């Protein structure tokens, strides 16, 4: 089955750390995402410190998986790039690549949205010092799944497809 | 090598059509993308008609690859969903999944951004009739690559990574 169909959200993790090689592979995949005019508006914070992950887990309801995740990758969006209105799409593609590379490596992960919600952005910035030209965009919680994961059913819905032949 | 590292933009295609099985696989992967609260804000228009692809190729500079592509998939974003400000990120993840499934199938593809540029949105709507509650978001040009494609080098840049241990 295609890797794209295997990805699912995992929200509960074992304490076992994620290997550094796996972290590098996920960052390589993130930076290989396409971006408007190849502007690559991304930077990354790899978070392994339990205390910081715990604090981040309380920034919004959906951030709870960081409570058990041994790893969080925070994606930061640059202010000064060529096609600013396309940045969120570039950042989303990079985030999706991290989720997919995690799946490829047998890890579980879940996408925690930060941008554009001002409240969550400010909470993240209160925990991690972030340079002024960068905006917290998303956090991916990553780890070894706590339970055996069952692949989700296909969401494919042919009613959402129109064909012009 | 990971699928995520193999994807690259292909902008010139052979006339050979894309098999229907491949189109279904790409749509399945698109609809398997994660979305905020699983809101799945997407719909799709599969475009095979040469005349329409030619017209779409003139909507912006970056749309030129549709001139030779035998297939375009137009992604449409729904208005009425649960977490509206997260829709563009959901749509970007679905777009990225189409590019990756194309790569997985040995096809070439390129992401043509439409949203949020009002000018391009209006041009697309002048070519294809789109229900009022849907907004053109992106078009993926897809086909068999015209030239042998050489995998791009890694864009990985360790200066963009900070680690909190």
C-alpha cells in the first residue's frame, strides 16, 4: 500500500526516544517540500526536553499528544520571503512531509496547528524564545506509538470528484 | 531513498495519457491527507480535455506546464467547514499528497498555486464553472515526464535547525 495511505494520527507514545538518524531523515524530507518560487520559508526547532514538551502540551487542546511524545518538531515560518501569501501552503507541505517520513520510519505522529491562531502563537513564544522574523507555524508530536496502530479506512469519496473529459 | 526525497517539479510532459487507475490512486492519497478536526475541506476536478488545459495554462506564468500536461487536477476548497482558518493548510497537505503519489507512480507533476491570489482565482472561475461554496485552491499538472528526470540534490540545511535537548 502507498505510504500516503498509511499515515494516520497517533496521539499516545512510548517513552522510548526517537533516534537522531530518524530526526535527520524527517528534517531532510521537510526541507525537500516544494515551495512557491522555491522560497523555502522554513526553520525548525527539534525539542527533546521533557519540560518544554510538557509546557507546549498545554498551549491548546490538540497539543496534548506532546505530553507523552519524546520528540516535538516546531516549524517556524520566515517573514521575509518572495511570495509571502504562499508561505502557509509551503509550510503545510513541509509539515506533511514530516508526518509522512515518520510513517515511513515506523514512527507515529500528529500535526498540531499553531498559525494563524494568535493565541496559540503567543503561548508558544512564551515558552520558546523565537527570533522576531520567525512565526511558530505548527508542531509535530513524534514517537513510537503506544498501541498497535490500525491503518484508518480510506476516506476516498467519489462524490467529491468531477471529471472533465 | 525515501519517496519524500524523490519528488521534484516536472514541467514538460509527453502526450501519453495518465491511466485512470493512477488518477484514482492520486485522489485516494489526496483525500487521506490530515485536516484540522478532520474537516476534509476538499473537492476535485479531474481535467483531461485539451482545450480546458490549454486555457488554464494561460492563467499565470507558473501555469504553463498545463500546456503539455495530459492531466490537471484542480483542487477546490469548501467555504463551510469547522475550522476555516486552517483550510489552506489542509488543502496544501492534500495537494502535496497528489504530488507524492504521482512520484510514487513514476509520473511527473508540478504544483500550480491559485489561492489566495484573487486574480488567478477569477481566471480559473472564468474557464470552469465552480459552485459558489467552492474556491479554486491549486492545480496539479501531471503526466509522463518528457525528459529523463534527474533527482534534485538535497536542500537540507543544518543552519535552519535548532535543537533543545
